[in-house]
C-alpha cells in the first residue's frame, strides 16, 4: 500500500532543525547503549537527508536555496526555504509516527518532467524520469514495534556499528547522485510515496491527509509504485539483522500517472 505524500514545492513553515538531533548532525557522535528511540531517530535523519540530496543533486530546487551541513560525519545539503522546511518537517512527523508503530516499509522519491505545466502535479505528475527508494523490509525491529513489545538488542547491534552502516549507506546515496548528469531541458518536479504494512490500510484510508495507491508486489521484482516498471537496481544494501536497509534506483519513462 502506497501513500502519496505529495510533491508541492512551496508548502508553508516549521523549522526542520526542530530538535537536538538536527543540530547534532555537525557533532562527533558519543556512542552509548543502543535503544529503539535512537534507531528511529537515526532512520528519520537518514530519510530526511536522502530526500534532500535528491532534491539538490537532481535540481528539484535551486542550488542557492541549500546550505552545507554534516550528517553522519558526511557533507550534505539541506534546503533553507521556510516552505520547503515545513513540508519536510510534516513528512518527517508522519514517517515518525509510522516508524514508532513499526508500519513503515519503503519510501520512494520519484522525479518527473512536469511537461508544459498546465496540469496539476497532484493529479497528473507528468513523465517520470527517475525513482529512488529506501526499503526497511525484513527489519526485525519493526516486528517488535508492531507488536508493541520491549526492544532489547544483543551486543552485535550497537550504536557504533549502526552509525557506521548508515554513514556507509548515505555515502553510497551521494555517490549514486553525483555521477548523474543534470537535467538541462526542464526543471524537475517530485512526488513522495510511502509503502506501509497491509494492516495499516484501513487506518490510512480514514485519514484525509493520505492519498492511497495499492502496491503489494514482491519487493525484489516490483519494489512499489514509486519505482514502477522501469529498470530497477539495488545500489546499496545494509543488513544488521535488527535493521535492514536497501537503496534502489530506477530510470525509465512512465507517463500519465494518476
């Protein structure tokens, strides 16, 4: 089940640097005993950075609307436009609620050629040029969270190992994006999709904030509507047992999506 989080380019205002986690991106980590709350906070940070790097490197927003910061000890870009910051903050809050309940499977960022601009992106996005996804399927931690059980990790799943693995994943994301040629004949638009567990369908149908699209395909052959039937490849995979992260990239044109 995919929920379309929309692709409006100028929503309205809340500070993305909303807690000490955002400001701590510039700081050297102090590793302590790992808790589920820390895992969730780092997943949210990873997703935010993942989305913003796609925005920056694929030219969704002007480069001058970004500033350099550090995340997981890597140099990354964050957008400073108040409306964009609010949009990402709202998305993060929705994802956070899903993560706490163990209901998040995959996040997709689809990049579109909007065409002549005469159609509303929320209805017809245009021609999809590329898609990117993070998958958390097969993560044991989400099984615990779904069942509302206490989460206790063994010694092999620790902060230092998790931090290094997310850092490695993020490095691969940046490497993937920096090798691509920029679009020159149009300014790309985007849409975000989220795939959640089947049990959440009724809950999200009742919520007017979500626009739903059904996708219950097998991940390895059809990683979701956000990637469609274009050429899909895994560019990075991290498997820590409790947490599994896969990065997907897809290219190819799909037009007239509803």
